[in-house]
């Protein structure tokens, strides 16, 4: 979802700052073209104004002003995951800044910032080294300025809390007194990094920088944007995927008070009005004739039958060791099972929205987006404007989960603004958000295992059939498996005969990246089926997994240079079991289940404590253990794991998208349910201490929840449920 990038050879840029700007250092996350030493662009405009502010902004990220205040322009979108806190923590640590005086600004889109994609639990992982090096460079320049001022060696100086201190005498100089001198120095290209044993900010519980603005209401989300002369729009879309507008009658729509215009657009018919409510009411009054096309024949039942049939035949092999087919054919003890995961909507609390103003020679956009580069590229194609004429300002995101990777909603706003010749905010309803999403793929899993004399799998075959994301984005893609195989083709368990296959299933339903992507369905299938194998072998599920991880190995991760270390996975499993009391009797009426996975370069294990009573499931406790390298902020980490648990429990117990006559059947949170506050279990988060570089947290937390809970349900009832989400009929009888 988010590519890994490396720093260019020239890591830091010496910028000529505007008067009074202080010490300005440019650095980037990627080697994008045109990022050498251009003139600094204008600052990103405030979302509540129509024209750019006059404040200075560097061409990259770091500024220390003449008052000693440090500003970080973060290129990563803030959607609740905490990057507006964790990234400046890394920077402040290396500079030795006073964290309370760090100012965080959301960057606008500019190729000179490098990689601005936000997803794949990659923000901290890919920012850690660049931020440390930038902070270390600034610290080295401040120390050199102080050394010259005091006439002492730099080796006798240290920086902390916004001061440079001469250690032998304890004499100190504030940053503000050194900024001018430091700004005249060359930027060191290989500055020494701070010894992590001396960290005083990284690894600590630090209050989030964005909380005050969100509490008092000044934080600007996409839905908050207002610009002078702005109109509002809503779009009527064909209820069937792939359908097209034939004709429309706008008489009743134009009669709605406040409606200004009705315009045909690429994805339907837009109603432009003086308010969002008038736009909604005008859209509801439209009479549109649709050509529903071939997509009208799609249904969940038909897709299920199609996938089941495809799963009966071998797919394209993506991992093959030994002779799994031969072993399975001749096995004395053979187990087979099929698992299913439905389409899932993202359902962020802030519905899809964007504001655009297309003028003759420029286009300005305000949008909550995860991939501003993709959006800007598509806007250039749509408007015919050059890149320097497209300004994309990134607001806070009211949830993303992968939905705001797609640029469709931004293009809607741009197209409507261009036609209306005015700035336009386009907003979706909750129903539109659910019924016109890019869904997590539907997937079908056919697994088979041959058990050896010791009860462990001697052979394992996993056939995955799914509605491929890549094929949805690019029909006819020769490699539609790129987002379907993680946590399946890199199976960590030592099984001598192994075969993992993949077959794409055609469907008109659009697909996209959903929080934890392929890990969300593959871990459910793998970890549930592994429990079935343990049960058949009459062995403890924990011991069974640990036996399969007994010999430390390094397993390649598909499609990258990442490597899974089985010893680290064993440790999180053992720790989770110990913290949850595995092997002891749970409270009366409850049972436990566990699951483990390696995803987004993190090792994760979870134990669920579940009660099943009168056909109802209650998850009382989740014990989560993660090895994610160095932890930046333990509070944010715990919040991410708790949020992942909510997401995973919702998908396991509550929600799923179903299709009938080419239409999504769910319309709002009454039939696409989410976990309610009184259903939330106690979540205990434990971290394996590590000096390794930080890895992902927000998405790995989703993947293990469903299998841990369903393994606990099986332990409590003796009934194995192989289809998500839980149905009221699953526990009857």
C-alpha cells in the first residue's frame, strides 16, 4: 500500500531562509525529481481562507525560528493514528528541543516533500531515520554555533529542552540565541545520532499535540472547510456498480429552495446548492434513468458459488516446498476446511468529502486524503493544468482505514467546481459512503493438511480465491495477487510440504485497501485452521504453534526484502499466553482462543477471553502482545491496538457488505453495525522491549482479533464457525 523509500545521496538541503525565518533545514523521505534547491513555496493556506497565508514555509520539514521555536511540517496525513505527535517526538529527541515548544503543521502536497503517502502502518517506520538525521543535523549546527560563541570544543556540549549546555560548567545558551549563527553554517551530511540509551522523549508517554485543537474545535477536517463564495454539491450515482446515466429530469430538483444547478458529471448527476442539505434534498428529488449494465446480475450468493467452484481447482502457486499434493493424496490423517470473509466497507466517521476551486489557470483543493500525489496527478489529467498550478491542501482525516487512498471523491469535487465555475464542497451521505466504497475483497479459502505421526502438519495447502484489488484497479492485470497473499504465502510455521495458491475471482464490485488488507482475511483462515489441526491432533493450540516454531528460521516476506524471524513470533505468543493465564482455568462460563501473525514487519499475538450464553457472544478480554521494534509513544501504541481491536471485532461479530442485484444492501449503521461502547472488551497491551527500528502497529492489531475470538468460541461451544461475520444462526442448536 505504501512503498518503502530511501534517502537520496544528498540528504539535507541548505535553504536560503526568508528574513527572520531562522534555521531552516530541508530533507526528504524519497528521491523525487526536482527537489534539489528550489525556491521555497508559499505556505499552505488555512482551510478557512481563500488566499495563501503570507507566512514563510521551507521546502521541506524543519525550521527553528529566532525565538527558538521548532516547527515540523509533517508530510504524513493525520487520521487519528498520532503521527502529528510521534513524528515531532523523534525530531525533538535528536535536536534536544523542548517538546512543549514544538509546533506541528500539516504539509500541503509538494513533490519536494518526498513520499507523502499514508498507509500500510508505514509513517513512523519510514520516517524514523530521516527525522533522526534531520534533528541530528540541526543539533550539530547549534552545538557548533555555541562552541564558537563560548570558545569550547563541541565535545563538551549537549542540548536538551531547547538549551545548549556546556557540561563542565553547566553554562547554557537558549536555542534562540544561537539560531542566527547556526543558520550560517553548512548542513552536515552525516551527523552523529543520539545514543538511544539517552533518549528522554522517545519511548515516553507524551500528550498528543492535536488533542487541544480537536477538543476546542479549531482542528480543520475536510468536512469543516469553508472558503468565500463556496457552493455545496451532492452526486446521484447509479446504485449498480458499473452502471451509467441514460437521462435525467431535474425539474423537481431545481424547485428545491437553494438549488443552483443540476449538472451531469462522470460518475452521475451533481446537484449544486447553497447548502449541503439543499444539495441532498435536490439530489433526492432528481429523476434519473440508469443503464444498470451487466453488474446488475451480481450477488453475494452468486459470488460465493463462483469462488467455491474456483477453489476446487489448483490456482497459481506462490509458495511451493516439497510435495504437498502428493502427501495430501496419500495421507492417513487428512483435514480439510473452507473459510470465507465478506466484502467490508471502511465506514469512517467523517463521510467522504472534498472542496475544490478550479480557475482558469489554477486549481486549489482542500481534502482529507491519504495519497495526495495520486490525487494531484489525476487532477492534472482532469483539468489539463501543469503540476505547479495544482495546489492540494491536506486537512485532518476523520478516519481513513484505506478509503481515502482513492482519489475519486477529490475528482468529483474538481469536476463539479470546473462546471459550476465556483469553489464547491462535495459531501457524501453515510449511505453513499457505504454503498459506493472500494471494499475489502471478498475471499474464499480452501485449506487442507496432512498430519504426521506427531500430530503436526506434514503437508499444508492453502488455496486463496479473492476479488483481487489489483485487478479491480487495473482490469487484466497479470499479477492480481499483490494484496492477497500476505500472512499466507509467508507462513511462519515449519511444515515440510507446503503449497500456497491464488486464483482471482471476477466481480464488478470495486475493491480497495482496507485496514490490514490481506492480513485481515488470511490470518483468520490460517490461524483458525491451525486450531482445527491442533484439535484433531488432541494438542494444546499454544504448544502446537510453538512446536511448529521450535527451530528459529528466517522466512522471506512476499514481494519485498522483509524477513520474518520465527523466534520473535514465538516470544510474542509465549508472552501473550503468560499474560492471559493460558493453561489456567478461565472464569466460569468463559473460554480462551489465540492467534498470532507477522504483518507490517511487526510480530503480534492475541488471546481472547469469550463467553457464549443463550446464543450470544460476549468478548470480555483481549490480551495483545506486540514486538514492533522501538516504541515512540506507548500511549499512542496502546490506542492503535485498542482501535484495531474495535475494527477487528466489528468485522468478526457485526458487519459485512452483501450484494443483491448488483447493489449493496447495507445503508447505515443500523444494518452495517459497528461495535458499541458497552460491547467493548478490556484490552491489555503488552510490548516486547526492542532496540530494532520501529515497525507498524495500527494494522497488525486488526488481523488477529477475528481468529482469536472464533477460536475461543470453538473452545467454548465445540462448534467451528468458518464464515465472517458471526451470524445469529451460527450458535443455534
